[in-house]
């Protein structure tokens, strides 16, 4: 799990607080790739375009796990058991400045 999410403990002596900071090393790579994909609209093809029956969707976003967890802590119900509601929450998250960095 350390390869995906890293956790660092920092003791702030002046306040007496112990702070846990989590990070995802690949977050920058994912967001940079999203940025490059947004620049070249022809890169992302419809999913299933080459299969029998034609297209059935396309990739809209690539969300780093750390941002997904942060969004849930921020009040977005991305992990809702109701798939329709979770989809609406994802759309709402993707409208935020942080969510827009996840769009491809």
C-alpha cells in the first residue's frame, strides 16, 4: 500500500499536535497526463468503437485515489451505494477547480 499512498507523521512542537499527511506519488503523473490528453482531443477514442455493436461510452476523467478520498472527506458522496447518486456526485466533483484537473 505504501506504493500507492504514503503517510507521514509530523509533530508540531509549538502546538503539540501530531499531524498525519498522506500523499500519492503518482498523483502528479496522473494529473499531467490528464492535461496532455485535454490538449489533444483526438487521443481519447470512444470505448468499444472497434467492437461489434459500436461505441458504448468514453473516458471522461482519471481521478487519483488521494483526490477521490479527499473529495469524500469534503462531502461528495462518491462512494454512495446508489450508482445514479454516485454518478451525480462525481459530476458535481468534476465541476470544482480540483475536479477539473481530473478531466481528460
